[in-house]
C-alpha cells in the first residue's frame, strides 16, 4: 500500500492549536531576495500556547491523558518556549506542570519565564552541568510523585520524541495543501523533532522539496544522528518510513555566539525584518534560521527564482530578555 496520510490519521491527538496556520506569500521580501518566499505562520498557532511546540503537545498530552497523568514534567532553558507552552497546555487540561530549567537563578520575570511564573508552574533550577543529566532528574522527581500517589508524565526536552514529531508530520500535510511545488523548506533546529516530523511528512506526501534545518546549537553532523533516532522510533507509528536525515539536510554556521545568545547584527536583522514586512522573528531560533536562509540565497545553495517556504516556529517571548538592546532612538 502506498504511504499516505491514512497511515497516521488514527493516532490520537488533542486539538490545542489553531490549525491550519496560514501560509503567507512575502511579496516585498521575495522581490528583494529574488526567490518566491512563503512563510508558514506557526507563530500564529496561539498566544501563550503557540509556536511549534504546541503541535507536538497535541500528541504528547493526548498520550498523557490516556495514561491518566495528573502532572507533566519537562525541561528546557530558562527561556524555553517548550516549557512555557507545556505549562499552559497542562493548565488548560487541568494538570500540574513542573519544569526543570537550565541556568535558572534569580532571573527577572520576563518573557517565557514570566509566563511560567504567572501560571504558578513549579520550577527546578539545574546548573548547566546538572542539566546534562536532565532525564535522570525528571525520572527521580517522577518516582517521588508516584510514591505520593500522583501520576506523572515526562516529556523530553523540546517534546522531541517520535510521538511529538508526529505534530510535524501532520504539519507537512498542511504545507503541501497550502503551497504546491516548493523547492525548499527551511526551519530552525533546536532538538530535532520538528525537522524529523517534516522529513517523515515529506516521504508520506511525496514532497520533492529539499528540507533544510538550521541548527541553533551543536551542528548538522550531531543533529543528523539525533533526527535519525527520532525517525527510527517513528516507525513504531508509521512502519513504512524509510527516510533518513543526512548532513545535507542542514545549514551550519548560524549558531553565532551560542544557544540563546545574539550578536548586535542579529538583533539588527530582527528589526530590519519587522521594518521590511512586519514579521517578528525571535533571537534564539527563527532569526538564526532566517539568517541561514539568507546566506543560502546569497551563496546559491538556494538558487534565484526558487520557491521557498520558511517555517516560522514562534518564540516571540524570547525577545523580552533582549528588550534593552532595542532603543527607541534608532
Ligand atoms: C521557537 C522555536 N523554534 C524552533 C525550535 C526548534 O524545534 P525543535 O526543538 O523541534 O528542533 C524551538 C524549540 O527548540 C522553538 O522554541
């Protein structure tokens, strides 16, 4: 039987996001860049429950409910979009949320951290060294909760396991319905689940577009392996999957100063894009992916006249800690 969307239509999911998100043609940017640029607005999938993570949570939290969970545990950086979205989805479903945050100290309540505190999420600080063992810390806390009679459910970093990445398999169906004959699809890569889902979705929908992820930490060599592990696990849900991720699915060189750090030029770039077309990119993920896309257009990896879809994965609250870098006088 040929691979089709029926292969995963029966896997349970909640409806948490406003879907389908729009695909918008960017006329002025297209003229400037010499390509036909479309933006898939996953930043519009909601407000506090928004961005790419919410698509993963639709599957993960369905599973949590099926298992009778009353508390969701997850992890991420201090400004984790995933942790924030998980907290709000859990609240919406009447669950408790506990989040392990790398580098949480006495940071002021801004951006994602503000929203996590607003929702009264239980937060646990982990030093960068301790964060390496995040899965163990979450497991230990889950055992404590179980001993107290609770039913915990652990979501890995970024919601990036096979179940979560189904959200982006499904997103690929929206993409092919909304934009025909794409040559390239560009996304940020932080933990790999979004890219894994898009690659699997590309096989299911017979999409010929090249899918290129721009790592915001680590590099394409490391991510190709991580994405392949997710794709391998995805076969539990879609046994016919054969697609694999290769280093050619990545565009390296845009991590800049490091994860969640931004140079002055990168911040200026965010301002420029707002001025040019009103899109708000975030400094941690989408702006780095956008810079990767611009570089690929400049160096010819994306040829002129190509039809390109940029996946806007959200992250707007990650701008808040950088607010002082944007002066009114500029
Ligand atoms: C706004 C935003 N864009 C992109 C990503 C990367 O997605 P993934 O973790 O699935 O690679 C993340 C999370 O890591 C995110 O929060």
